[in-house]
């Protein structure tokens, strides 16, 4: 039996190795059953495809990225064409010609050529260097096995549409607080670098003893001016060190767990992540994906590394024979509402429908909390700004009042 080398993505990240199989499709099917999305499969010892992939990756650096909007439109159009009875190769050819994104046009061309050579559609998607994520590839694989590709593409369209909507909601909610914080930081920098030194020179010319608030303000300004570049360099070094640490799987899990504990934002992040999990899990189950494989796929699509790790632990527990409820309780991820829904779903055999209800429930909660996030942050910003103004007022005007009193006495 031929031996094939493969690279892919699993719940723990990138994986590679070798497997025996009748052909590349058989190896891909085996990998998918193990929760690994194949990215490249080649006969063992064949380095040509790897070199080509590396060259393609270098060229892709200078091309526009494939955006979620491109995938959303592609899924909707492909659903319509397949529903109308258009053959898949003809549908892909038409979508390739109409694609606006140059990079996506090339991707569709590669997919069509691979499909013509006899490779399955899901494998063609998986070989496109991360353009189609694990969840997308797995759902297409299910559509191939069940003969319901058109339905799968419609579900993928709705899934991506919901994801885009949630991202826009988050950006909209954080835009105003972010602008205010940036303006405050710029104001503090200007005051420390320009305003306070000017007042300090005036106060020094009078030779009077300065109040405590003014001394603190002047000392802060002097420290900023003397060590400003050092502070900036330290901040940049800390940023890149933190970024490097977060890039490690263990660091990313710790960081994402800390995000869940943030005031205000942590609750929103948790609910948004649980909504995404429930929606993806329900979609996979409705499409006929076995529970173990569905958990494996969903674990790779959740954008919180700690929750993803816990969901993968759920999959291992279910494979050992535990119920979904017991595995979910042991994970420590889910709220009582989700656990109750899982319990009822297991008893009634309608866990996919109840997961959809959970997704709708938390989706509505997230939308409401995002709309009110600015209202919750505003009082905090106002208090912080008030303290800043008070410190500046005391530091600048107290010595002026003291000097005025001294002048009047004279």
C-alpha cells in the first residue's frame, strides 16, 4: 500500500506525519476521522509539491488576503448554483470568473484544477493554505458524505454572516471608548512634556515652596522627560515579548483565560464564545457529524484558546464513554444555562436544536451588552478624566493661589 506524507491542523495546532492508504483521498478521510484537517498530502518522498506550496506562499504575501466577505458571497452563490442543478466544476468556473478578489480567483482556479484531477472538494479546500478554515472544510466533507452540499453551503453562508455581524458589533462598541482613551493618553503626554515644564520654570523663578500636588506633578514630568525614550523602548519590548508569549499554545491559553476574567469585557467574551460554540456544534450535528468529530472540529473554530482546550478535553472524555453533560461539567467552561440545555438535549435526543436555542440566547445577550457597553464604560472614563483634571488643577493652581496670597500680604 502506498505511503503518504501529510501536514494538517488539529486541535493542538499544526501536525505532520506519514500514513498508508490506497490514495490521497483515503488518507484524507482517515485524517478527518481523527479530527485533523489535511492541508497537504503527497506521496512519501515527493518534495515537489512542498516546494511549490512554499513558492505559492511567498507569492501570496504580495496579494490581497481572502476576506470573510469573499467566503460568505462564495458560499451563497455556490449554494444557489448547486440548488439549480449546475455541475460543481461549471459552478466553480463561473465563480472564478466573477471573483473580484485576485487572490480568491487564483484559489478557485487551484480548487477547480484539483477537482478535475479527481481530488475531493473538501481536500481541495484544505490544501489552500488556510483560506478555508477547519470548520469550513469539515462541513464540506460532511456535505460530500451525505450528498447535501447545497444545504451545507447555505449553512456556512449563515454561519459566516453571523460571525461578521458579531465582529462588527464588537468594533462598533469599542470604537468610542478606544477613541476617548487614545485622546486622554495624548493629552497626558502633551501636558507632561510641554505644559508642566513651562509652569515649573515659572514657579521656580519665584523661589517659593511648592505644594505636594505640584511637586508630584513636576516630578512626574521630569521623570517622563528624562526617561521617556527608555519607557517607550521598555513598552515596545514588553509588547513584543507578550506577543511572542501569546504565540505559544500554553501562553495563549493563559492569556485567553485572563480575558474571560476582565471586568465588563470578560462576560461578553465568554457569552460570545459560548454562542459561537453552540451555533457551530448545532450546525455540525444537524449536518450528520458524529459527536466526537463535531467536538474536535468546533474546538478548532473557537477563538478562545482556553475554551478550545477544554472542549478538546470534552471530546476525549466522550471518547472514553462519558456523557456530554458529565464532560461539559468537568470542563468548567459552561454556564448553568448551557449545562441544563445539554442535559435536556441528551435526554430527548434533540441536542442540536437546544444548542441552536443556546446560540440564539447568548447571541441576543451579547448584542444587548455590546450596545450598552459604551454606557457602562462612560462613567469609568468620566471618573478617570475627573481625577486627571483634579490633579492638574491642584498641581497648577494651588501654587498660583499661594503666590497670590503672598503678594497681597506684601
